């Protein structure tokens, strides 16, 4: 007789598997970190095959640790990071491109074009419950079609398969190209921005408008039914997959929020609050999402929810750790926050990926307001935790406006809930009791429970409450802040949010200048470039005189800097500020500046060794950087040029710079 449910939790930063017994206790688990790929600013990708391999490894290890065989497992339940999108080949089963992660912002231009149509940002909201945003899967699919030729070709031939992570996993686990199931569950489907939320079906008109053939989309299933069985994965073979929910929907169920009006907030990479609205889909006029809660069976009623999604919660703490390096481990942020009485006037708005609910402003960027020379890392840590709590207040206030009701206690889950300071702060700022489940895996229990219901391992949805109570119920954090202080703090937050808006335009201005330079290069050739072409003379050698030969260079000005790309026959003389050139050099080098020595300069297919003496750098009056047809210049060479420029300062201008795109 089956003793366990095998649960798969595929998240933004890791993949893991757990064995649950009938009492909801995790008897074995395994977890593997997921490599993050950031190929460009604002872009975030995952390797779909790495995800699949990690999930299989975690499942097999958990079974070994728990002493379980396939016969001991009643079913597999899956929960996943939502919206993250994969495109793969129907014939080979291989992905065309890395998965585009939910918080990726590369689709901003696509979103801007779609918002120009009738209805603007909300043109699809009446059907899908969602605004047009970089967040949702449909715009990621459209970007892949428009920018990846292999995807476009496969879409045209109907051999492209689109899906979110649970679709990719189920397809592969049930056979892959050899009969694997191309399906999704209704909660994940509700995040595509393609599903009619009232009908639970793909909307033909929206799919056509976005150029996404319905033949390329997965079949929509309920959250609790037997989908198929595992094939070709050793000890997993023969186990049925019977439950699937997006991570936040699984948390809603796992927290026991099965009554209309109950809510939960998950603190993970992002922050996600869901309010169960029962069998009624409540349209939002306050920037929230109307979404699916859960549908536990093919013929079961559909429970809907209002959702407020915040892009950066735990991600903000990762930023403090990995980018600023002011903490070594995430738990340190609580210690630092407790070591100061307040933020010292600092308010942090972590709009690293724009602002999600209730603002939906892709043009927002992160800001830290109110810093002085008094500001220390402890203040920033406290401000980061405040930002997470204030973002939740924004969402709850929107829920109050949409429902016309004051919400009751809030159930919480996710990794950040281990932070007691944050939980108390959240209760204070919300003015309600915050309830943290004593069962550490309450979040993932939802998908395991759905799978158990589908195969009779559990009998009734109310059994979820009994499991939670048996595990110890909830720990309460009562609100301790008076209304006047709460209002004062919230005003400070709202002021900072306004300061974060419309900052993306500066990125656009910088790009426009670079685009104009490239256009000028293509439009005409300079006398210098023509002379080089007509006379067919080699580019000038770097001047390394023993004595200074250029008073401008010696005085900290770049008077004559030439950057020439051999791969382009006709180059154009353009004027580029030194600071822009330095930014390019930083990107090209990707190294810590060395202290000098021997560096190789590829030029015209050959290599020449040039000895750079630190003391001679200020004597260079003319500098030529050559890039050969066989590849870019040496990173070390670029680095030494960067070092030289830094000694001159960034006030000067490059009077003559020949560049290529």
C-alpha cells in the first residue's frame, strides 16, 4: 500500500523534492541550487535541461533517503515558478532557447507596443484578469517568436511547443518526444495572459492578435487529476503525476485558505498575496490580478482569487548579499536591522524589475531615498525589510478597495517568514495579526495535497486543516503600532515610490545616443576613414615615446583617441564622451585591472606583444585599438586601456573615435 506523496517544488532559485506521509510530514527531501543566467541588464534566464536533470536527481535522492520505491508512492504533485517560459521542439524534445524567467524585463518594448492599442494596458483584462506586463508568459512567447529564428520557423510549421515549467517537466517525465504529454494546469494557464478566465480555455482572439498559434499551447487540465505516468527515469517509472499548481496557488491551498475571504502572503524571491474570492471572479480596479485559486478535479468548481504580486522580496536581500556584499548570509539582515532603532531616514524602493502590483510600472527603477553620511549598512538592511513589508501594505490596501472589506488575519509562508523582525514589522504596518504556520512545509503541502486528493490518498479538502492543526497550528504576531504612526510611515513609503517612477527613460536616452552614433557611422565616411581605405595603409602603431609628446594628454585630456574595427570596411568619425567609452571598456574587459605587464593585441589576424609600462601611460598621444576578423581584442589589453583612461579622468572628450556596432 502506498505510504507517500512525492512532491516536486521547482522554484526560481532551486529545485527540490520531498516525500510526504499521510500526516503531511516531510520524511525525506533533497534540494539543488539553480544557476541564474543574466546575459544582459534586466534579462534573467534558466537552463530548462538543468531544471529537468535537477528535479529528477532530487526525486531519486529523496526516495533513497526515505527508503521508498515506486510502489510506496501514491502520486507525484508538482508546484513551480509561474510565468517562466520555455519553447521546445516537438520533433527533438530539445529547447530552442533558455527559459525566460518571470521577472525578466526584455519584453518592455513588446509591452509598450501592445499597450498602444485600444484599451491600453488593460485591453485583455476583461477576459484574462491580467494587465499587459513583462510579467506574463504571452509576451515572453511573442518575444521568442520575434527574436529567435528557430522559434519563428517552428511556430510557422507548428512544431514549436510552448509551456511554463510544469509543462516542460510533465512533458519530459511522461516520455518527452516519445509520447510525452503537453499539458498545463488551470492555475498556471491563468498566468499566460491568453486564457479566458471565466471559461478556463485559451482565447482564440487574443492568441491570434499576439501571433501565438493555439496548436503550440498545452492542453489545460484541473489541479487534481491523474495526468499520466513517469516513463524512462529509473526508480521513478510507473508513478502517476496527479497534481499541479503554480507555487502561489499551492501556498493558498497549503495554508488552508479554502474559505472565501481568507488570504495568505508568500515571502520568497518575490512577494505574493492571494485572497480567496470563492467561485466568483472579482474584477480589480485597483491594480490587482484576477486569477485562479484552484480547481481540485475535472468536475470540481473553480475557486478564484485576487492577487497582488511584488517582484522583489527575497531578491532584495540577495542584492544586499551578492551585489553590495554588506552581508554574507541572508539571516544576517535581521541582526543588522535589530541593531538600529530605525532606518536613519532611508527608504528603499527595490524596483529592480520595475514595480508590479498595484502600480504596474515597467519604467520604475530602484531608489534609496534619504541617505546621509550617517547612513550605515544596518540602516540599509532595515530599509530593505521595510520595503518588503510596505509592498505588502500596498497590495492589502488595493484588496480593501476592490472588495470593500477590511481583511482579517493574514497567513504567511516562505523562506523570509523565519525573520521574526519582518513578521512583527508586517503586523505593525498592516494593523492585523500575522499567522505563521508552525508546519515548515505548509507552502508545498498544497500541491502534494492536490495529488493526494486525485488518487484517494486524501478524502476531503477539509483534511488540509486537520493536517495543519496536527502540526501545531499557527504562531501569531499581533499588531503593536498605533494608527497615527502607521499612517506616518506609509506616507514616507508612498513618497519614495513616486521618486522611483519614470527612471527607465534615462536608460533609453543613453541607448538613443549610441544608436545615433551607429546611424552616423552607417550614413557617411570620414576623411580619416577614406584615407585609410584609399591608401590601404596599416593602422598607426601605438606611440610609446620616452618623453611626453602631448600636453593635453599629460594634463588629463584625451586629445586624439582612435578606436578602429578592422571587420568594418567603412568607418565613420564620431564624437563619443570618454565616460561612454569607459563603460564599454568595462563591459568588454570583465577583469580586475592588472598592474601592468605583457599584453597581446590581436590585429589583422596577427598578434603583437606590447610592453605597457605604468609610468609611460600618460605619454600616449595617439592610441589605436585594432580588432581582428577572428575575434575581439584581448581582455587584458582593453583593461590596460581602461586603466590609462582612468588616469586621465573622464572630463575629456574623444575628439576622434572610429567605432563599429
